[in-house]
C-alpha cells in the first residue's frame, strides 16, 4: 500500500497512512473490547428484580441466569415506603420489556407482595411518580399516552390509604411530553 501526503489549504500535511492506521487500531480495539465483555447478563449494581407476582428475586438467581433477566423478571425503577393504618408498607413499580409498568405493594422485605391492577396505570408508560409527602400513602402517577416524544400525558392520584383497596382518581391531562 502506498502512502500519500495530502496538503490542505492551511498548509497542513496529513499522512493518509497514519490516519488509516489510527482508525484501524481504534476499530480493532473496540471490537476486541466488545468480545471480551462478560457473557453473563448485564445489570447495574444495586438493581432489584421482581417476578410477575411482585415477589423479590434474589441477586444470586439473577446472576446465574443464562438469559437476560428482563425476560422473566422485572427491574424495579421506583420504590417508596409509606404508612397506612399505622402499618409500614412498600410501594414499588417495575418495567416490562416494552417499557410499560407494573405496580406492586407489600409489607417491608417483600412480605405479602401483590400487584396493583388499576387499568389507568397498569401496563402503561410512566413518565414519573411522586409521593405526596414523606411516608404518605398518596402518590401522583404521570402516564404517557404512548412511547414516542410529543405525546399527551395524564396525571392520576393513587391513594393507598387502604392497601387492600387502592383508589385512583383523575387529576389532569396535558400536552405534551418531549424527550
């Protein structure tokens, strides 16, 4: 291969072979780096997973999976403590593979875990969740009306004052969520 020297307008000389060599080495190092990645499923340190029934899946199970965990297990993206009827509870949400959410409630340490099945928020795309105040059983859940940018949203008030019978009410709707 013959190397040519290119002279640009500002009298800068660029050795084409040198540039080609750098590009090739950079590409090669990226490929080798990718091939050396561990074959175990990737998960961020501290991720917590649950099954479809909202039961906690220990890290030892996740680490020994041959398939990525998101096929059978859901990663929790939101969790807060709250108090209802003088008892402590956990409220948490996890994502399905398509990005839609499932909501759960349990006593601390995932005791008596169960899904919250409310059509307004279950299996919807969630933009955000806010607890009314520390340990409050009231949450505002913002639902995106689709996966794309520029979609309208609806805010709902989720009342977990009676954990056996969650209540949901419409707060407002608006346009639009851009990301």
